[in-house]
C-alpha cells in the first residue's frame, strides 16, 4: 500500500526589500520634490508668479537657439569628424587643428571673439553692414562653431569604435570609402554615439545662458533685466534655476527612453 505524501508548494521568494529600495530612483524623487515645491510657490505667491511670467518670455528664445545651434552643430561636427578620421593628410590635420583650437580656448572668450570679431569680419568681406546680422544669429553661429568641434570628437570616437574590418568588408563589396562610411559605418556608430550626443545637447542647452553676455533675450538675460529693476534676487534666480533644472531633467529622461528603445531594436 502506497501513501501519497503531499509535496509542499515552493513559494517564490519575495523580492528583497533592500534591493528594491537601492534600485529606486531617489535622485529623481528629490528633484521632483524641489520642482514641486517651486511650482506651489509660483501658484500661491504673486511675487513668484509675476517673476515666473516675466522669465517665461525668454523661454522661446532659449529653445530656439538650442534647437537651431544643435542641428547645425551636428552637421558641422559630422564633417569635422569625418575629416578627423580621413586618410587625406591635409584634411585630417586641418580638422585636428580646428578642434584643438576650439577646445583650447574658454567658451566665453570664443563667444565674444566670434560674435564681435569673426562675424563682423565676414560681414564686411561679403559687403554686409555690421548691423545686418542680429545678436541672436551671432550667438547661434558662435555655438555652432564651438559645439561642432566637441561633437566632431563624438563622431570620431563612434566611428573608430567600429571595427576596421567593416570598412574593409564594404570596400571588398565594391563600395567606395564614402559609401561604406555612409551605409555601413555611420548607422552602426550612431547608436553608440547617442549617449554622448545627448550629453552635448543638454550641455548646449545650459550653455545658451552664456549668450546673455551678447544681450540675447533668453531666460538668463531676461532674469538679469528683471533683477535690475525689481531687486528680487532670491525669487528670480530660484525660478531661473527651476527653468534650467526642469528642461535638463525632461531632456535626460527623454534621452534615456530613446537609448532604451535603441537597445530593444538591436
């Protein structure tokens, strides 16, 4: 006679609470708490609300300068990066010279030099008056020329991370070096470059504050003008900090989502 023994069911181990707490994005909770506190102050305090509305007037200029500068810096940086890895000695050395020159000079000095020296010189060369180019356009030109050099290094690193065998395989199939770079190397390198390009975009957004020295009415310049009349330093600069913190946080989360999507597609 056999006796059936009931086997005890093996219960799944509960998730370790400590591991769960360690993985929780506490940094995001803290930042959102700070943003939430400032939003409440803006809603309930008329002084904060008036200053917020004043600074908000420069937000469109900040976003416009950031978007246009980054798009053209990407294009310029791509050509510089391709020149940086080119087999042509002249093209490669010209690209390296430009990149090292830009990286060796403080950004604020470059903004002044490009806006007040290089751009007027080019304007006179093409028969334009000095006032024909607005301060906003000068700021964009400066940021494009500066960030193009930094983005070029991102492209260089991304291209060099792809094995040399990829280029040799493309050439063996009858493609030219440019065709291999365009259809084989760059598509693979782009996914590797996404984190670095995202960091450059966030850095560019923050560095648009530097063009306030040119009088461009972005949020930093608008804040400075507001302080000069209201003398509300605490409220103004707290709200200005809130603007930049909110924009960079949104960009960071968006870029993380794009990177996860890119990994899934792989």
